[in-house]
């Protein structure tokens, strides 16, 4: 028998109205692609659910009793035959071309195991007042209009090759209310001999709506769900050994509540509920009465899980050592963590406005002496709109600005930057600013940035990342109450500033493509020459996508960096993370 092109698994529990909408949108696409559909009912056998599934051509597999979402996903895995398993929630409505896009991506990218697509939140009926800063009230994902690597896929819209489950095992049934997909994907990644260049592929055309209607769209229901997810998120962090302290959790809760009060933002109550759930779970852990242990739990006890756990254990000795010039983390932000970080950013923004810090900095920077600034960047066609917004912001500056960009046309980032420098020599300028094409700049960026770089006599500098920005190095994220902090190391992007005295040493750039490790070498040269390096906290940017040379594999980038640093001095990651001084006033 010819296997189906894909197996679409829809876990459900007592939500026939939602399930009907999901099946109605999925069934025509499944029929066209010769895919099978399976409804796994975690509420127990139901004649109405069975008849509904049959009406749309789906098979129906009930549990004898409720066993949880991940058990339902595992049942779907065991009861289907397709090589590609597509998981969706029962409260989605897929958009036209959704399944075709996923299957096309799977054919074109055989090296990728996990795929996802846009998850667009849709609140039907009730309207919850928000200020626009609180983000989506339910699971959402939007990485732009083009296919791009992603850190994680979320279960509302996730397609996985069956072979990945053979290696990593099934979903962990001990996890509920969030973190389960993340834990499984981390387990899969740990089995790879080297980190994948694209652990997950975001397929822009594989979009669906994530719905809430009726009572589920009301604030009390959304907050109750957020509270449960907060507890689950805290348990997952504790299990991974990265849980914040109780004081840190309480501070986040206070910021969320402050956001609700200051902005009269009812939707922000969901953030507060999520944070309250984390605090409650933290207190339960301190009492020794947590709902689940922070220690490692064993995935579902099937042969596939056992093989996955055993493979992870056996793979560890052969895994290449972490390069000592890398941060050791991707820094990608998403899911519940992104919600928490956005709340932190909102709290810092409010504090800066209420204390008139932004107004004073704006006035001081406008009064500063005009400088000649050369700004250059590599602009990929898919990011031209975001790059254009950055250009408009830069041109608002009172400085004498020359901005030049170029498409990579198959070249690496630094190869392209050197072409720009050859066409536009920097010697006549006071500052060189190098920008990636996927950053969002705050208002008044260049005036404030240059002013603070000169105020603290920095020769190498970068603006801080917002808390919800993709940032591989934690020390580059903004810090509340800090104007700038001096460090031993600044990144090669997404925005880097070079003072005139660095030009003869650092320019032109070495003939590298990706440039990994170059910033570690810059740090060694800065120490040797007495240059000061810093991160400007008062001018925080948002890094929204992949780096400019994302077309190259991680393995190639690391190999290039190792070869480059083999005969050059560089600062190792442990030293790069150190903060040398913090400036709270200018």
C-alpha cells in the first residue's frame, strides 16, 4: 500500500466546535495532497466526535481516559504511516496552500527535520483592551514573509519527519501546558554530531489562524491559561537548571502589574498571570511541594524513547568541543520567553519615559558637535523593507551622514563590506557604523548613539539589544538603570561602531565570509592598544531575523573562524562576558 504523503494529527478534548472548523479547513488540502488525517480524542470515546471526524474523511482514535496532550501526539505518531507527521491544535483554521507549502519545503530541504509556519492569533467575539506592547495573547509566530531558519516550532503548526522520532523518542508525557515541543526539539538537537545550520525551517506560506472564541476569548479564561503556562515554564526552566531566583520572578511580576496600571492595559493582565504562575511554582519548589521535580524526567517509556535517550548518552563523547570564541547559545527569543521579555522591555521603556531620561538624552545629543559618519551595510532583497526603515531613521540625524548599502550577490558579509569600503574610503569620517539589514532602530538612534560613544570615550561600541531581541551574547542585552556598560568585547553585528583611531588597524576587514571569531580578535587588539569597548544601554535596538550570511552552514562558519584565529590573538568567551564598568549617568 502506498503510504500517505503526510499524516495530519489533530489532538482534541471536548471541543467539537473548534474541531469542526479545523477539519473543514484541513480536509480539502489533505484530499488534494493524498494525506491522511487522524483525530486523537483525549476526552475518551465520543459518538459525536467520531461522526464529525468521519464526515471530513478523518480517522478517529480515542483514549480510554484523558492522558494529556503529549500522550495524544504520541498516539498519533503510533497510529499513522506518513513519513511527514503534521501536528496541529484543534483550534486552528489553516490558510490556503498551508499543506502544499509544508510538503514543498520538506522536499526541497531534506537536511531539515522540523518545519513550522506563521501562527496568526485570532480572537473572535470578545475584545480585550490592550496598549499594543503586550504581544499576542495566545501562541503566535511571525518571522516575516520569507522562509527562514527558526529556533523552535510550536505544536499549533509543526511538521516533523518520522525519522526524527526514531532518533529522539516520543514527546515527554510528564510535560503539560507548555515547553513540551521545546524539550523534544532540544533533545533532537542534542543527538546531532554538530549543531544544525537550520534546526527548524519557518515556511512563510504554511500559515494558519490560532483561534479563540466565545468564553475562551474572555480575559479571565486567557489569564487562567497564561497562569498554567507560567507554572509549566518555570518547571521547564528548573528542570534545565536555568530558573531565575524568587526575587527575579517577583521583580518581573511587579513590572507586569506596573505595566497594566500605568498603561491601563487590560490585556497585560495575561502577562501578569503568566508571571504569577511562575512565582507560584517557584514558591512550591521552595516548599518542596512542586507539581513536578526540577530534575530530569524520563520521556515516554517506549522503545523509541529509550533508543533516543541512549543515543543522546552515547553521542556525547564524540561531540566536538564548544569553540571557546562562541557564546554557547543561539540567543533566539520565542514563545512564552518572548512574552516575558517584552514585558521587561515595556517596564524599562516606561521607567525611562517617567524619569525623563529619554528627553534629557535627546536634548543633549542634539546639542552635541556634528560628526561625519559613514554607515555601510549588506542588504538582502527579502529585508529591503526593514532596511529602508532603518535608512529613514538614520537620515533624521543632525550628523553629516553617508549611507551606502549593497546586495551580497553570493558573497559573504565581510567580503561585501570590503567592496563598500573600497568604493567609499572611510579616512575622511569620524565614525564608521556597520549595520545588518534586519534591525529595528529606536527614534533618534544615531544622535544618541554617537553622543554616548564619545561621552564615554569608546573606540568600539554597539547599541544594546532589547530584551526580546535575538542576541547570542547575554552581556549585550540592555540593563535597567544603565546608560552604558564597558566590556572587553563587542559583536560583529547587528550594529557596530568604529571610531576613527581604529581604522588603520581594523580596516579593511579580513577576507572572511561570515566573520565569526573576528569580534574576539578585535577584542584582543583593543586590549593591546588600550581602546575602550562598550554597549550603549540607553539606545537599545531589536534584532529581528537571521544574520546576513545565514546562507552558510554553522559548521563552515566555525571552521572559517578556527582557521582565522589559529595564528591570531583573541579573547575567549569567558573573558568576553565580563562587564568592566557600568555608567548610570552621562
